[in-house]
C-alpha cells in the first residue's frame, strides 16, 4: 500500500472509534522502528462492545436467519479478504515482521476459515429421540450469545478468522480483543463484516492491554463464551475469571511438540518439514516442531542436514522476502527475541551444544539466527519449556519405548509426529503419543477441516473442523407430550 496510515481505530457497534486508554505504539519488527499508533480500549470500551453484541444477539437478527443465509455472509467475509489480499498482507508483514509471502499464506488461510464455516452453517442439525408413542422429543442447537475472543500475536489474522467464522456461522455475535503487538490487520475483519452485510454490533474489534481490556472482557458478566490462545499463565487467569461467571472457555495454550524420526524415515522429506515446522514464522507457532527425537542410528547425519538447512536460510526484513523460499524474517518483538536468545544461552550452560545460530543478529529489527541445539537431554529447560522462536532441540533415542517416553515427557500435549516407513510402527506411536493431533510423515498435515487442540497444559476444547462448531452452541432438548 502506498500510504500506510499512521493511526488505526477500534471498531465498536458498527463505527470506528478512539480508545478510552489512549494509544498503543505498534513497531515494525523488520526495522525496530515505530510503525503506527493504535487506539487503546479501556474497560468502558469493552462494556460498550459487549452491550452492542448482546443487543444484536437478543434481537435474533442473526440467529433467526435461515442458516444458509448466515453462511453466505460468512463466506462473503472470506471473499473480501481475498479481494484485498495484497493490501492486507502488506499490513500484516509490516506489523508482525513475517515474510510477505508468509503473510499472503496467512490471509489465504484466514479466508479459508470463512469459506469452510460458511459452508458448515446449515449442517448444524438436531436429532429426534424416540420416547415411545406418547411423546415427540427432539434437540436443537442454539448460539451461545456473545463470544469473547482474545487473539494471540503470532497469527493475528488467521487466529481471529478461526474463531470469528465459526461463531458467526452458528449465529453468535463477537467481541474481539486484538494483540497489542500487531493489531492493525484485524481492521479488515470490520471492513469485511460491513461488506458482507452483517448488522452493526455483530462484530466488534478492539485493542487494549491485557491487564485492562483483556481482563474486563474475560470477566464480563454478559459474555457467554470465551476463546483464548496464548500462554498457560494467561490462560489460567482467563479460566478463573470465566469460572466466576460460569462461562465455558476454549483454551489453546501452546506446546513443546516432538517429532520422532526413525532410521527408516525419508530424511529428505523430513528436513523439508523442519523448514516449515520450526523456521516458518520464525518458530513463533504453538504447534512448532520444537523437539526432534532422532534414532541414534541417524542422529549425527540428521543434525548435519538440519544445520545445513538453518545456515542456508536468508534472514532479513519480511517486506523484502516476497517470494516463497529458504528465508526467514524477524520475530514479533524485542522482548520475544531476547527471551529466546536467553533460553539458548541457558541451554548451553546446561550442557547443550549449539550446532548453529543462537545469537541475536547485529542489525536493526528483532532478528535471531536460525538455531539448532544438540546434546539436549530431557531434564533441560530447553526440552521442557516453549521457546516460541526459531530454535530446534535434537535429542537421541535407542528404541521405540524410549522415544515415546521422551515425546510425552513434558506437561504439554498439543501436537506430535512420527516419521517412518513402517505403518504399524507409525500407528502404534500415534496411539501412544499424548497429543491432540499426531502427524505421520508430514508435519502440519491436515487443514481447516481437521480438529485441533491439546492435552494437559496445551489447553482444552477443539478448534478447526466440525468439532469447533460445538464450542459456540448449546443443545436444548424439547419434549412434547402428545394427546390421545
């Protein structure tokens, strides 16, 4: 886009507006310089947004529609994103730091959610329950009401689309709290809602600090359901706030996911998966391949191959990385970059060896070298805690039982993977890996259609797929006593 706006507003009850808490400065991670100002919401702004969403819900203007009509509006929002793909991707790259080609993929992914859930709107059906001759009994699914959605900064566009599309398709209204680091691209959901003909107040989008706007939204008495993706610590606070109002949550809280690589695996294909699994979005992915558990028979060869991959990546400003290829851009913030670098330093102090990378790069912006750590043991911090950066740890196993035990030896359980040509071995591993999704021979296999969510400290509830629809509806049973 030629003229990048210097100030971006919130969107409440169908109108763009300022925030009661002033403004937030959004930085460009690719340069480290300020990019724009974003309106900052306070608790009163949150209250206005929730009131607008509740008004629309109670009016029935969405829930009373024939589902196909509601689905068409949801699909239209996705088409709007595609029609404005280049403009949105440019904003996303400038605010988040990711390569422009990755930003395009994210816009396309966001649009896909609206396409998929728009199609699913008319498939949410009840059932008849036989109670004998004297009764007619059936179930219906009704929208929860006001859905509060607190969005993470690693995929600000796609994560909003994931929850917003499913909520609207099932007749809910939404209040979205965008991330402080990269809130700007969420503006396009407001524009998409208007273009699709959604009523004012159905979609409300505001940015504010988690301690004020986020806390006010999570604890609001008129919110009926909460969706959160982020850290375990924040997830606990949101769950506690929701529990006081007896409000259901969907929590996706990250992971420390492991890929088990056997000696019969296709190593060429696996190394390509490492490129996507840990260096896509500079490793800032909740389901990143942050641990590789390699057979001792191929460990050394695999380390050499992955090290070569990491050293071959071109690292620099995302706006300059236009074409898909072996490149990586900045991390989302200076604090996140420094945290990841500090964890690498600690890993080396604990006895790990840095095969390559591990250092903050001496250039403007928030860059960390693509990193490979070896000699990692399961008791090290780096093997237990989420780095959320371009850092992969390689561990070694002797037999299948040890590999499974190592994969399961963290409090997380989001995704896992197994790489082998032996289908029986893969199937047994998939059953034993404690994770909500298991990839066999391709990391990130699946799509919008496949359910996603975790075990343990990775959270609860499922997003994506048809399973996500049940987060946004309540089941009502209607029992009728027949005469005669």
